[in-house]
């Protein structure tokens, strides 16, 4: 019973060696740009394949360095970047007076 749970946590899902969520986001953005370039500038779609492949290679490299990149993106999306404001006017970030 515990083996599938541990396997899912230990090795997150991948698409062609790239983490799932960044690979799908890359694919959606690149295909949208491809259609925009085809419609607006009449560009050959083969040109867009180079950017799609280079983006995927970058994601494969990033995925090998950090296998849980999908989970990190999902956590950052729900929480957002940490923004702290100074209580009093001063240089630097201070959380207390």
C-alpha cells in the first residue's frame, strides 16, 4: 500500500525526461506564440520547433538538477513570492524596529 505513494513522491511525473508541469506550460506558451507568429507575420512553423526543442532541453537540464520542479512551481503559484515591507523608513529590509 505504501509503495505507490513513496514512488510518486520520490519520482514526480515526467514528459520526455522533463518535469510535467513546466513541460506542459512550455508547450502551451510555445504553441500560442507559434500561432501568433503564423497569423501576424506569416512565419514558417518549422522555425518554432527550434524554440520548442530548446525550451524542452532547458527543462530537462533543470529537471535533472531539481527533480521536484513541478511541485516547486505549484507551491510558488499558490503562495506567491515573499514580499516584506519595512515598518519604518530605512535602508534594507527589516521585519522588526
